[in-house]
């Protein structure tokens, strides 16, 4: 890691000796050392911003005072143990993950030795593991990594095993580093309509590079079954909903099907937009100036707020027996704060109550602040004489998938470029962009479409299969019980079976928690199983197959 830090400092020197080298050359040795110490742990994108601001001051004293204050603020946003590794690349993160996994293993080894003489006393061993967990979790939290709350002892063991796993550490470190970098850039005013819309340029570039590496990895990995059939993971990715085009097409097919059902049933279509209170927004849209009400909340915090808000709304809908179905789309506002668009279908008799409930809960927090009444939630009744509900939502789907078939984004910019920024934003903050609301099992739909031909179980099953196979979502949902049918009452359910070791016949257990693992195998109908996944697959490297 020393080599990495030296290269980071070298980049800092290069930046300072750039276009304004005269200013840098006028600094004394102590000033240079001070600047390097203050900013060398930040990514180059952050260093460039800080140095640019540093060089705007007329005197080194004023520049140093500013740098001390701003870096103290930014460091306060970072977990203590993460600060030395904040500019880490993939190689250093892998090295750090290995080191941390070993450290957490040593915590447990110490506890096992101290409790060995009490091996027959389960509660005593449990106490030893709890002590180990407390020490290890304290170490893990130093990196800003959140652990699940323990509800039973087996969760404790599983969590300890995770903390001793290199790949668990690597995933967690990647996530926390990317999010903390974005938070720092948000505080430096790099995420808003006039700078980096939706997310910082740094995050967009990092995401594009990550996707390129992922593509190369998928191309190098091959899945092979027991009869010798093989496909690259890249080929399979292109064929399923991982492909943006396929994902968009499936979303629109399901949306069109819901609209068709709503028209037949005489249901009302309402387009709902829900936004967050001012405290979640870091800048103003028009000027790009900082919002004094921003409390430092991240886009992830805002998404959690909206999820909680929707749970409360849904609970009230249930109490009032207001049923709804449709789709939710999450997209970022200019400063990365998420807001929700929902196209929902309801019985007309409930329209006023539906709007009243959403408005009530949307305004519960800071409902009296400026603009809340006008902007916190909005409703548009879909007028079918002027266009379809599916057509209305199509632009929102395109904007959040790939930007195709759009002339520009909402601000007149390139739609495809905007979609890339939205995807990078969603990836960084772990935000699910699309979610179906209401009935219609997508899992059953996809599994039936995997079948090559009718299996002849019954006329009812065959009709549902034909609806799925022909891409008729409306017919599929209707035959599955209708838009308001509960999942447990649907005729066809997903089939999950225990994973079995083909060589030994033993049921497989998860490595971390030691529980039986299940895999999707097909569907079940009237107590009968229909297997759609008949092969067992293994992963190989292209290079190994060539050899």
C-alpha cells in the first residue's frame, strides 16, 4: 500500500505544479508538506477541486486556513478507518479486503481458544461468540459498513463468517468507498444541474469503467451443462432482462397489459409524483447554489424516506380497502435526490380518497415549508381521449433505461448520456428503479416463457402458458386470477427446490448461515411440478477451456 500512497502524493504534486505552477513555486517547504498531508488521501477528482480553490487565494496563509477547514469538514464525513484508503483503487481494495478478513478470523480464533474447555456448554460458547462479534463488528463499523441486527444466534454465526470472507469485504468496501466519494463531491458542489446532473462526473466515469470490466469478465466466463452445451455469460446477459432493451420491452409489455385490463374493468388511471422535503436537497435547481436546509442526507436516505412514506400510505389504503395496481419508477432530480413517479389504476369510486391519503402522508413532514403544498405530490388523471397511459409513461421508462427513442432529456440534453448518468446514480446508491405494484407474478411469467412446448397438464394451465408465451400480459394476469387476486390464491406458483450435490446426494447449505439453500426450478400447478430448469450448470474460464 505504501507504493500506492507515494503515487497519490506524486499526483498531488503534479496537480499543484500545473497551470498555476508559479503559485506553487512560491510556497515554502512547510506549506507544500501541509497541502500534501491534507489532500493526498482524496481521489484525484477531489484533489483537483481543492487545489483549484486553494490557488484562488492571494496568500498562502489564507489558502492554508481554507484548506484546513474544508478538509476537516470532508474528513468528518468519512469513517475513521476508511480515510487512509479513500483513494484506493481495485488492487488496494482487494489487498485491504484480504487483510481485514484475516483480522476478523483472528478475533474468532481467540474466542474459540478461551471457550474450548466449555465446549459442552452451548450458552457459554454463544457468549464467547457474542464477545467476538462485538469486537469484530466494532472493527467493521470503523469502515462505515453496516451490519444486520441480530435476532438469533445463527445470524451471529453467519455474520461472523461474512466478516471473515474476502469477497464479502471486497463488496462492502467497493460500496462504501463509492458512496463516500460521492458524498464528498456533493459537499463540494459537484452534483447539480449546472455541474454534474444526477451524480458526479467521477461516479459516471467510474461506472462506465466498471461496466467495461464486467463485460470483459462475462465474455471470459462460460457456463457448461452436463450434456456439454455451453454459453458465455455475456451471451446470456444479452438475452435476458439484464439487457436494457429487453428490460424496457418487458416493462412496456406489462404496462400495456395493465392498461388494457383497466379499460376493460372501467378502472381509473392516475399518474402520481411524490418528492422529498427540502432537507434532502443539497442545491437549488435554477442557480446551483447550496440549499441551506440540506441536512447532509444522501440519495439513499431520501429513498429510505420514500419507502417508509409508501408503506404508511399502503397501510392506510389497506384499512380503507383501496386496491391499486401499476408501476413505480424512481428517478433522480438534478441534485441526485430521488422522486417517485407512479402510474396506478384504481376503482373510480376511490379516486378522491386515494389522492387524499397520499397528500396527507406526503405533507406530514415539513408540510408547511415553502413550495410543499404545490410540489410535494402531484396527480394527473389520464385522459384516454388524448393518449394512452402506457404512452404517457414510456418517456420515463426510456429515460431511466437507455434513453433510446427520446430526442432529449427533460433539460434538452442528450437523452442517452442522461440515461447513463441515471444508471450510474442508481448503481452508486443501490436504488431499484422499477417496481411493479399489484398482482401478476413476473417469476411465473418468465418461467413459463422458458418452456419450449405445452406440457398438457390441463386446459387452464395451457391457456396461461400460451398467454405468457405470446407475450399477452393482460390475458396472463386475467387467467392468474385478475389484478386484485392474492398471490397465494393464484393457480400457478413458482417452484423452489433444495439444492443437492449431484455427486454425494447431500442437500446443500449456505456457506455463511448453514441453512438449506433453495433454487428456482420451475412452477407448480394443482400440486404438480413443471420443471423449467432441467440442466445443472457449472462456470468455466474461456482460457481454461482453450487449454
